[in-house]
């Protein structure tokens, strides 16, 4: 009898029972998903992005579809750091005992550092995912992720403010993502997460106006997968720290492709919005797919295409 493939994964010091996590912003703080399936089966959980003060997000409409994907311009709607630490994080920790990753969103370098310090106080947080790549807010976010010096500044400030592993989430809306990855590594990033959504828009032919209330939004879904795999490949060649791959993953075979490109773990977003149980289905399918490729563990595939 052939033993099941080992799904355990590691992003530096953070150990995961399997490599599959929900992408930030697609899982909330876990309560809704927990009513639909056993979230303890997830390898890790990435919380919704949190800012200093509560945010209502962008004007409606915030979501629209497009061929092989979707556009969103939610705008970092969240309850703020005080509520997240007092209510949302303890509630999530009571439902889920695996690694919880706090997603940190700031509008200044000082805000990123202050938020990192606040999350550093929580024993429930295993790592910080620093979002310098959000394409649908009017300031901050992607502005830091598209400039090497700004990305380095945020990484340095967060690294000084927190003892927890620091994962920097990179924007694909750049000319040379490897250069920005190297800048973050040089300033102490423990891992890199890529890619966030691509910047896009759609126009309503009836009104002849942009469909999204924010005009622009983040493009995600299967259409983003080839771009994501290309960038994971490039960054794997450029740095020595682990990579969390994301962007268009919708099947166990997509996870394998990300692993071969260099992803030590993955995050899945749009597929989980289309089918909330998609992540669990993918986890269940992984052992068979890994074995069919002639491997006995997920870890053995990471970077193997290089």
C-alpha cells in the first residue's frame, strides 16, 4: 500500500500542516467560513487586512466579473486594530488552532510600524503579512509596493517593531518585481507573498461610465495565474527567503505548479469566493496529485522546476 504524500509545509519558522491558506480579504475573520466547513483543516489562516482606524471601504459597486476572473475594489473595509485585537482575533483563535497570519495595511511607514507593534503583543498571531500592494485604495498600499526604497523603508520599520516573522506582500503592478523582492529581503523580510491583484477596470456600455465605484480595482482569478507563476519563478531566482504564492489558484494542479515555481505555501482567494469549500477540496486532492507526479511530499516539489 502506497502511503499518502506528506502535505506539511514551512514558511521559514512558521510550520503548516498543509500548504493551503485563504488569501487575506477573502476569508474575513473566519466566522462565516466556520459555518460552512471545518476550518481547522486549513494549513494556516490569513486574516482580513487591518488598519489603525475602522474603514468603511470604497463606494459601491465594489465587485464585478470579467472573463476568467473578477475585479474588486472593496477598499480595505475593516473594524480597526482595537476591535481586531479585542474581538476578532480571540474569536478566530477559539475556532482555529493553527498558524494565524495578521494582514497589516498602512498609509504611512509609521502606521505600518505601529500596527506591527500592536500585533506583536498577541500570542495568537504567528506572523505578519505586510500589505504594501493593495491596488484599490486612494493612498498608501500599492504606493509602497511599487518603489524599491519605499518597500525597503516599510520592511525595515516593521522589522524593528516586531519579533514575529515578517512576510511582505508584493504588488505585480511593477516593472521588476525581483528588484523589489531583493530590497525587502535586505531589510529583514522573513518571507515574500506574491502576487496581489493586478490593476484593472471595466466600463458599463449602457451608462458609459466605469462599473466600479472606485473606477479601478484588483483583477484576480484564473486569468492571473500565468502572471503569478512567472513572478514567483523570478523572485525564487532572486532571493533566498521563502515565498508564499498566490494569484489565480483554483485546483490542486495549480498548487503544484506554484510549488514547482518556488512557492513554499500558497494562498487562495477568488476560488474560495466562487465556492467556499474549494480550499478544502484542494487540500483533499493534493496527496493524490503529489503522488501521481512521483513525489512523496509537498516540500519536495518546492522550486523543483528550477
